[in-house]
C-alpha cells in the first residue's frame, strides 16, 4: 500500500520537469492533493488535476503571501472563479505574519487585517461548497485557532501544524485534522492516528538542506511509525483512510 500526500505543489516545479516528477511520484504515492496559491498557480493546478485524474486532486485558494500583490477586487474575482470549480478543498488559505514582518515590511497592520478578512471569506466559501479548508499558518497559529473557534467551519486541515500539543487537542476537539511532514513533530505521538494526515509540502519544505520531493512522504511515514511505535503499514492504512473520509475522495 502506498501513502497519500495531502500537500504537494506540483505547479511550482518547472513545466519541463513536472511530468517526470509526477511519474516518479506515482511510484511511491497512491495520490496527492495539490493546493493552489494565486490565480496563475490555481489554473496550473486545475490543468494538472485534469491530466492526472485520480492521482492529483485539486484544492484552490488565495494564499496570504499573494494578498499584497492583489487588489481586493482581484481577490474577490478569484474567489468567485474558485467557487465554480470542482475541487476537494479550499487551500491553501490562512495567515502568514512572518511574510508581512520579514518580507513585505510595510503597511503590516493594514495587511494583517486583509489577511484575516480574506481568510474568513475563504472559510465561509469552504463551508458553502461543503469541502474542507486547508490552512497555512506562519507566526500566526494563535490567531488562526481563535478564528476557527469563532467561526467553527465544518471541516479544516491545519497543514504544517506549528502549534503545541494543547492547541492540537483543541483543534481535534472541534473535529479538525492536523497535517505534518516530512519531519513529523514529536508530540504527534500523543495524537489519535485517525486525526493525522501526512504531507511533504514539496518543493517548499527543506529536507536535509535540499527541497522536499514527493518521495519524502516515506520519511513522514517512517517517523510517525517510530513515534507511535507501530508498523509503517498501519500508518499508511489509517492515514489513507483519513484522507478518503475527510476529503471524500
Ligand atoms: Zn503549501
């Protein structure tokens, strides 16, 4: 049995490389969710999902780091486009305060408000479409959790979960899923296996000083099996079941 990667950015690889990369990915993965980040990337995600049907599953959203480059009107237009697509999740959307403080460095308070505004809009859109929202959070986990507790979307996945054990348990109590990988964090050993999803976040995540590749999902499987002291087979079986159930694919 092959594992499933709930977060790979195939659209971020060079067009020349992507077919070879997907062929390699198929050797180790049973499937993958490819989240989108901004209008152009979202179109590429849809194209790849059509070409690799039943292997790549599309999620679309406007990622917080692209907000400063877009007008409110452009974002609204994109959300309207997304609302008409056949997708398995809204993703990835969320808050990225690191980006505002370390990269953008201007209008930080104003841009924070925009991030929150469009995060909330995308939560509502996910609920309206009856699909999960895949959440990106950097330097903002407390605020993300606060918003989720207020809005209570039906389904949410905290990708690259950066909170602590207590926050993780809070999210699980609300019915949400936590995703990690390729290096799964130690406290995941104390979380129920049926609430965990695995991901590589390739190519953005670093593994041993190189960019992650889809095959690195095997590192995530190995690590979680070690942490929980169970077989890799069991990890794959249950996390695949979680994907099927939560994303209805
Ligand atoms: Zn991502």
